[in-house]
């Protein structure tokens, strides 16, 4: 808890403030901003066109982060302090080499992400609304009663096969979070609205049309969001055998969908390690 001077040990530049939502919700939302920031840092930027796009996305990410802090903290000074960290935003000189421009953008982004990470550490010690007690109680459920969510960028046969495999392995229908481009709603926005805070997330890694060997940017963004919101240990990635998995997948349990049922058995084992089996669900239902 903040002391009477309003300082947290080691976080003197972070203002004290009560939360407008529970610890659980505030932590989830700030973690999501951090995850998206790390995804931006991992993005490959190879040419000047990509630099221009990166500038736009970084600017939008910073603005949304500031808006979130204004919404989740009672005292507006938290959002204002973040704004002083994010601004003034220095746009790279177009005549500089691409790698020089990217380095400048990365340093600014990394500075903001690190500040948000420090802020997140203070959340458990902040006051939360009185109504948050019931929410926290409902969140503390036995592992067998947790949710399983499948995140997919399309309603493809590949995604449908993963949903079916999860349902058979666990005995419950997973929460399905899909991209909705017709509604102008991204996969991450859909996840922010519907991903349960105590879920195990299964991310369907789908490739863009132009390169079937790599995960799409949307898939990787969903992966990063889920890792930030739930923790990497509660995320499983499923990819087609034609896809080459890079370093961005090193921290996650992965399943490669090959011919036969071997991948289904592997996914079932990973879900069982997390406490999800069809028999466990049946037993839990009988007890309740």
C-alpha cells in the first residue's frame, strides 16, 4: 500500500491512486497493454514503409494505454505521469537508415513498456472498489472448473478442428474468440471483451495468404495478448505442420498439427497438465 507520502518503494514517479475496478480487472488490462507493447518490439521492420506503419501503431498504442490508465485509476495523475513518459514522441528522421529509425522507436517503446511493468507491480497494493470482493471470490475456482478459450483469426477448418479437439479432450465446449473484420473488431479487441480472466488459452496460429510458413501478425498479437493477460504457462499454441516456428514461440507450449491423431493426444496431455480432463469435469459437475 502507498504510504502517507504517496510513494511506493522504488516507484517514486508513480502516483498513488485507488482503482476503479478490481485488482483482477486492472491487472488484466495493464498486462494486455504490456503484451501488445512486447509484440510491437518483436515486429520485424525491414523498410521505410514498415517504419511509417510502426510509427502509427506505436502512437495508437501509447494513446490507448493512456486512455486505459485514465479509466482504471481514480486519480488522473497516473495517466498524466504515463503521458510524460510517452511524450514528447520523437519521430525518426526519414533520411536516416532504417535500422537507426527502428532503434529510436524501440527505445521509446521499451521505456513506456518498462514503466507500465513497474506500474503493474503496484496494483495489488492499491485500494479497489468494495464490490470487487465478490468478483475476486468468483475468480478463485478449482482448476477443473476453469475455462478453456480458443483464439482464432478465422473460422477455418483448421480452427474448427482445434475447437473440436479441445472439446473432446476436456469434455466442455471452449470459449471461442474469433476475429470479426466485418464488425471492425480485431481479434485482440474481441479477446479483451470475452476472454475469461482464469482461462487456459489455446491460440490457433494461422498463416497469412502471402506466406504460409509464418504465423500471421494477428495470430502473434493474440498470442502476446493472452500471455500478458493469463501468463505464458496458461497459453498453448497450435500450428499447422507447414509453419516454421520462430523464437517468439520459445516461451510457450506448442502443438504441431500433423497427419493422424498424434497432435490431438499431445494437446490433450497439455490440457490435462493444466487440470483439464473430461473425467475431471464430469466429477466436478457431479459434486456441484
